[in-house]
C-alpha cells in the first residue's frame, strides 16, 4: 500500500486507493452499505503539488476525501489579497456544503503537496442519496463538525491574544506537519492582523524557540509549546 501521495504518483495502483478510506473515522463509522456505495460511486484523483482543484464560484462537482497529502482551502479578493483558511490532511472530507444548497464553490482549493483524493461526483452522489436517505445524516455530521469548529474559532478570535491566535492558526494549518509553506501576508490575513503585527507575533514565537522562520516556510520546532501558547 502506498505510504503517501508521492509514492502513489510514482507507483499508481488505483486498486489500493479505497482501502485508504478506512483511516478516516467518518468513513469507518458509516454503515457497510453506505461505505460500499461511496466506493462504487467514487474514483481516485491525483493532484500535483500546487495543482488547483477548484476556484470560488466554480460549479460544485461532488464530495472529496483526502487519502494522502494535503489540500489548502483559501480565498482571494479582487485586489489579489489572499487568505489561507484551512489545511486538510488525510482522512478529511470537503465539498459537502453544495450537496445541501446546490451552490457554487465558496472557496479555492489546491494541493499543498502531491495529493491523492477520493472524488464522488455530485450528480451520481445526489441520485444515490435519494435512494439512501439515511446517509444524509452522516453527510450532515461532516457539515456540523465544521460549523462547530467555525463557531469555536470565532469565539477564540474574540477572546484570545494576538500571539495566541497566530499560534493557534499555525497549529491548524500545519496539521501535524513539521513545516508549512506559507507567506506571512497570508497568515496575517487568516488571523485578522496587519502584516506588521503578525510578523511581530511570529518573531516572539521564534524567540521562544517554538517556530523557525524561513523564506516562505515556517517550521514548527515545539508543537506542544505552541499548543500551550495558543491557549492564552
């Protein structure tokens, strides 16, 4: 079995892709019939590092699960100002919102590294859900989990110090990875700070030995310490 999306790109074997779904708690918790349905409807999709999956405003094309690698979710305005909102790693799913409201994509999505996805097309998935309405509850749990995380994030954005917000966002975006390719401008936008204020907070975290700053790269040196810092 491939250990990562990069391995998969070098030795493509789509017959092993469905087994990677078992690592995801949401998928593993589905009834066997629902698991079989998603396997039958879905197909593996490879995305190279930096490859764009979709852009804000694109027509929704289905549900995605990350099998290996990671996907970045963000947005940019008409002036080109960008905000990185989330980093989705193996075992995480996205795209379920449009199953409910049939709206276009609300954000941009692109591969942070070579990425292996499980894609279930929109039309086929909706038709299957009509025949298996009980699975709507499980799809709803995906959306509910993200809504809960969003509300917690809004609360923390209001209550936490600037340094704690930066630490928290770094942990969220790194998602366990040792380093993160991220501009300081994008991070500043994500935490609602000016670039100067964000840079000052990053400098403080670096002085504490929690992170190391490089050109376009932030390395997490002490994840536990960064987690403690994110609480204050």
